[in-house]
C-alpha cells in the first residue's frame, strides 16, 4: 500500500508529518507486482492516526541589559537566548517582542534593583510546531552624570557675602528633574576676608529625581576686591557736521577723580548708532545719528576707579548727508508697444555734482507713464534717487521730480482659438448662429478685451457640411490698446435636414383579389407637413404590401414613404413607415377535371359510394398548394339502375383559404345491386314412415341493423320434398315465403341434405311407468300433499299433484313468488325441478 495522509479532511504530503498536528493515515493506492488486479475497498477499512506533538522550547530574555537614566532603551528583538530545547531543520526565530518598564526615558535606577524584561510573541518560520515558554531577563538603569558648578562671585573688601543656595549652574539634568538648592561656602565670604580670590565649595544638592544621578560638584571663585571710587562723565551740547567736511572735536569731562589722578585717568569713548548697537569709531565717518558714552577708564591709577552706574550725561553726534545737485537730466525711450503697464525704459539716469572722496554714489531715475493705455506724446513722470554704497551719506537738493513725454503703440494680438458656428436645422436661408466667439492670443493678463465673431453666413442654404464666413471684432475696456491681426473668419458647420411629418397619410386600395403576392395598389401618396415655402419636395408611397399573401379582411398593410423633388436633400422624414389596412378576397377556381365514382355497388343499407378520383381544379396561382376533395352519395340507399349520385367539392391544402370554387356541385349516376339473403335450415331427422317434424332454421345476410322483420315481407316457411312414403336417406329442407326489395334469396348449401330419414326398428317400447320409476330411483324428490310433505317413490302420489282434480293451490311447496334470490328463483322452489321433469315424461 502507498500511505496517504489527511489532516482536517485535506490530503497532505508525507513532508507535512514533520509538523506538529493530528493526522489520519489511509492507504491511497496499491503498488507492486499484480497491484493492478486489486483495488482498495470503499468500506471496511480501518484508518490509522498519528499525533506529532509540539517540541518544547524555552526563550529567555537576556540578563545584563543596561542603560543610563534619561535614555530610552530600544529593544532590537534579538536580546534573548534559547535556554531549553532546540530548533529543528530550517525552523528559525527572526524576532521576539521584548518589553520592560525600565526602557522608558523616565525609568529610574529603581533603588539599584534591575527592571524585569518580558519576552513574548516570537516570530519566524516553523514556530507553530513548538510549545514556547518565555522567561524574563533583567535591565539595569545606571545613574546619569550630573555636574553642579558653583558660580563665580565678587564682593568689596570689608563686606559680608551671604550665599542664597542658588548660586550654581547645573549640567546634565534629564526629564523634568531639577536642582532646587545646594549648600555653598567660601572663606572669602567673611567680613574680614583679605583682598584675594577664594574657592567656593558646593555640596548637598536638593531637588527632584536626584537619586537617579551621580553628582559631581565643581567649585567656584569668590573674589574679594578693593573698594573702588565711582566716576561720572558728562558730554557737552550735541555735535553736528556735514558728511565730507572736516570732523569737529568731541570732548567730555570726568567727575570724581582724586588729586593728580585727574591728569592721568581719562575715559575711552564708546559709540552707539540709532539702532542702539555699539559701533566702532570708524562709523563716525558716515552720515547718521549717534549716542556718545564712556565705555571704560584708562591711564595711571585707573584701576582705582570705576564708572558710576548712574549720574552720567550722554552725548550726541549728528553727521548730516552731503547735498548733491543734478548736473545732467536723465532720458527715457520715446515709445513702446503696449504691455499693460506704465513702465518705460530708462535710457540714462542723469549725472550728479558735488560728490567727494571718490565715493560710490550714483543717480537712479524711476519713471512711468501717467497711465498704461496706448497714445502719442503721453506724459511721463518720475523721481530721482541716490544709489550705490555711499548713497546714505548724500542727499539731493531741490526737486527730485522728472517729467517728460513718450508714446505707447497698440499691441498686435491674434485669434488664438477660433470661434465656432452652431449647426442648424435646414430653414431655407444661409443665416448662421455663432456658438463660441473664440479666444484671443497675446492679451496682457488682467486686461478686459472681448472677441466677438459676427456676420456669419453659410456658403449655401442647403443641408450638409458647409463653409461659413464671418469677421471678428474686439471691444472692452482695454480694446483701445490692441489691434487685431487678421479679422476674417472661415469655418465649417452642418445644416442638418429639416424633419418633415406626414400631414395626410397615403392610401391603398380597399381590397384586391388574391393573386399570391404581398403587394397592394397605392391609391394616394399622402401630403407632407413642414415644407418651407418655395421648396420643391414631393412624397411617394411605395413598397406597400401585406404581412402575408393570404385572404383576410382588414389586414395590416405596411409601406415606405420616400421624398423627392429639387430640394429633397434638405429634408428627412420623421418616419418613413406607412401603416394601413386592406382586404384580400378569394380568387375563383373552376373544376378542371371532374371527380369520378364507382359505377356500381352491392346494397349495403347506406347511400355511401366509393370516390374513385376527386378531380382537379383549374386556375391556381403560381405554386400554391390547393387540393380538391369530392364527397358524394346516392340519392337513396335502395337497389336500382343508373341511380342519381349527388356530391360536393371542397378545397384543401395550405393555400385553400385563398380560393373559392365557382361551383362546388357534383352530379353522376351509378347502380346499386341487390344483396343476398341465405336460408339456412336446421338439421332434422325422423324414422321412416313418420311424419316430417316441424322444421326450423334462420335467414342470414342482412346488412347494417336490418332484420327479417324490417327488410322482408311475407312469412318464413320451411318445407321438404320428403313425405311419409320417403325411404331412408338425406332430403332437402328449403326456406321460402319471403320477399325483399333490396335482397335476393338463396338456399344454403347444407339445406339439400338437412333432413335425415332413418330405417324403422322393431324394439319394444318401455312403458312410461317404468321410465318414471327408473328416473325416481336415481333422482329422489320431495313431494307435498295437503296433509304435509312426505318422501317416497310412489308415482301415483307424485302425479296427483299434476292432475287437474288434485292440483294444490297456494299450498306449501307450490311455486312461490316474491323474495327471489340472485338467480331469480325463490328458495322454496329449488326442489321443483324433478317434479317438472316427471310431468314432462308423463
């Protein structure tokens, strides 16, 4: 047997058995020598079963995982190991889902305890064949590094410095953690600390989340300085000079210097521009407004002084721009093509006078038309301005305005998208209607210029694809600024034929005689409705025909209207169909060949006659299938010579309904000969010398339901030529005595020997009493007397019941009426048979 394996009712291969699951084992086929002589039975087999259980596999998340507080630990899905079991074949794990509360950035050092790492949901190939157990691993969060540095501070000699606990700078905080305060101390904080630099120590920081850090404290420096004398400064009234002129002298005074220090200590000038930014002294070469202050002190013993924070008087300096004049006016282009703007081209900007120091300064002319529209000698106005790197140090004197004239010529535009003309239904004119006016090409964006297509006409009034001509024009608010290059329009459009209707329907003949054709005569073509006055269009009704060729009244007629005339191409009919009614009357046929009947028949009691031929018609149309049937009969049923035969012709066949006969009568003559009746005598016999018995017999040969009584007259008589003197032998018994109109009589062949006379014998007679006694001895009977019923074989007693004198009336045992059984015999009369037999024998 060849093993067949199923799982869940589905066939699987033997390779599948490598996978966990429950399998059904069958024999799928037979193999080996003579295997072809066998087959696996449909019933009676016992399948096997096989269970492949899942392999055990334990996956453990790694221990020894770590991260620094504040960082996010991202699992790659590979931080695990197989701690028990193994993978088989090509099975593989491509990843494991690993999670830990310690992986978040906010997860703390947890008091030094490791966070659990949970493993689950391994992915890969073939893992459905394993029962996987997951064991946790460990993730340790190590403290982050935090640096807290004491800030440097300065105090005057003889003062006490008190720390607030916040004089520090923190580096390395994570999340929302903070350092609220720290303990700071310095030997230089005391009142008596000498002028020097002292370390500031810092420790014992407090705040939130600090347990997650390894804190490093860095010292600061507290400088004890000598007590300095405040010095104020003051500038005189504001200074002003023009750019390019020789700068003036800026002076100031210092107040608070002691003794000879007034001769050695001086201030260092500091300058700020109008935006408040500190600038170098070189900036004082340029025009602008400046604020003057003393930035620091210099000179011998200047270290013993400091600039007072208040009480100083600032100075101001204004360097005004140098005034320039326009030596040569600028020039503009004399004309331009309309471009939708007031802009124009500057040819020259003009020349300046009074520029100094070789400065880079130029004259810039900005000019424009008074409006954008086309025109000659249009006003141009503009303004001069200074330009280039040193322009800020100069200003123009007098008017900076420019005036002049220049022209704007109209812009040439074209038709970018041609207009279109609507198709129309034929109306007898060349008039056309614009569908779209087209679109212009070359317009300046925002301008209002309309393109209008007008004067459009077809080249011809007639229906069809026609050339259309017309002309474009432009208008609109900005049309004056443009000229249209080429205003002629040529296009095409279609004039579709006008649809006409049938105003008066055509007519056909009211009827026709059947001719085997579908056609029917047109008697009127009808009239059109909708023809344009002056046009020549006619209508013709044709192809009028019935649905079939056959005879009928009010039959549907269809036909087709067609148009004609000089202007027919300009019209179509809404419907070319014609419907009407007419009749087809039958065509006449004659009897071309008369039918024939049999010349004679033997009387059969009917007027029926044999039809030999049905005849043939004359006048059929084409290949029509029409047959002729003759039905005929004798005028009466009785025997006779050359009797009248009358009949009727009828038509049959597929096309019979399309014809009528001019006459359907048939006349002829034929004979009915008499039928034969046969006398049949019943055989009889007698003894020689005896009288002839009463002869019987029958008459046969009657037709139909006729009988002796209905078909004959007279009385039936049977006779024989034999008499008492006739010797032994066979003699005739003959019938006779009858007459019949429609029959002749014959004697049956057997009648000639129907009577047999036998020779006379001499045997003595047996007395009747002996005959009766013998009968009674063999047939015991019950008999009744007025005194009751007795039993015995007394002939005399029995015969008394049949004698006239002793006959019993209504006595028990006599014939009883009423209450007969199913055979019509009363039960009391069942034993009367023998009595009657006795009476007969007696």
